[in-house]
C-alpha cells in the first residue's frame, strides 16, 4: 500500500493510492495516517479496502507529510561510506545518531524556509523508516516486524549551525521546514529489496546526488534494532537513514542553497519531492 495525507497544512486528511495512482480519501475509515492505523492490525484492515471504491481527493490537493504526529524524529549521520569521505569525517564503527525536532516535518513539496542567519543551507536525499510497533530492546531478527513502511525524506541541513556553532547537530537539523517527508508511506510488501533502491537529488535541474541504498553502512533492520537499545521507538516515529555523496558541503568549493533555488529528489518506489527555497519572512 501507498498511504498519503492530503489537504491544507494542519488539516490533512488520510488517503491511499489506488492502482492508477489516484489519491483516494480514507476519511471516515481512519482518523489519520498515524498511531494504531500503522500497527500490523491497522494495516491489515486497510488492505481489505478496495481503494477504487473510495472518493477521489480533490484534484491538485497539497500532499502533507505521509505520517502524522511523529514523536521521535531520529536521524543517522555518515551512513554512506562515500558521503563520510566527502565530508572529511571518519567512517563510523557504530551509527551516528542525532535528533531532528518533530515539528520541522512538512509535506514533500512544501517550501524550504531559509532560517534567520543561515549561510550554508544544504540538501540530503534519504530513506525514511516509519515505526509500526513499539520497539524496545528489539533483536535484529525481529526488527522487520516493527516497521510499518518506508518513505522519501530530505534531511535539510544548515551546516554553519550544525558544525560551526558548537554543541549538537540538532541545531543545524531542526529549523522550520527542515523535514520534508513523503509523498507516500510505502508498506514493506511493495518494496522488493529496500537494500537496493536507487536515489537521486537535483538542484535547479542539475544532478547533485546519485546513489543507492546498497552502499549504506548500517541497514534499516539493524538501525531499528540498534536505536531501540537506547530509546523506545513508538508507533509513528520516523528514522531517516543517511545520504549518499553529492551534498553541497562536499563540493569543491562548497555550494549552498539560496532563495529561489529548487530542490527535487527521489528514491525508486518511494516517489519524488520538489521544494523551493524561500527567505524567512517573520
């Protein structure tokens, strides 16, 4: 299944894609794409629905983030060996974890707001994991049972805030609009091999990132198990899993986003995003 949320920001409705890619309205059947809806039982009930029997969403509807009200928004840094190399950092022996503020999550095509004082705004195409069952000290073999699905993410970053201002990376990762998710939450049965998905990112139509989840250092199942040793992951929590090379920070000389720039990105089977960079307007 491909689950979506559509409508005005803050008033999104739950939806599902039919076989022709039309968004169908799940209002009245589920309250939102989150909570118990993402549990194994909730997803099983949705599989019994015939999407074509549901009303279509209004044409041109905005798409919201594909999951509602994530409690944790956990990110994994330097999880592609070639990306670690381009940033001049050591390849990690254990996952590098940091948080993004959950309220930075936005829709896949919403504008990216350049924050006040920003000078080094960057892009990162990433695979996202959405938790479907509470995960606490999960064994590796059991990790797949805790995953509701996968999604496309842009780990928008402000490198000066992240690297040059001291403290934790969260400062450069959590600004308003820094977490586009979607367009869809794709259940695992729709993905032949999550460890072999092509991914890409363009800036102003120029290809900047190209890669594959094949080159991830720590794979999704391992990450769910590993992270659950340090915190409880609840239903609807999101983990984003790192980016391949080609970020602005790694270019020689570095290149960063500015208002008016357009970022587009995609992962096979998980859809595409498109964001325009706009200045902070108060």
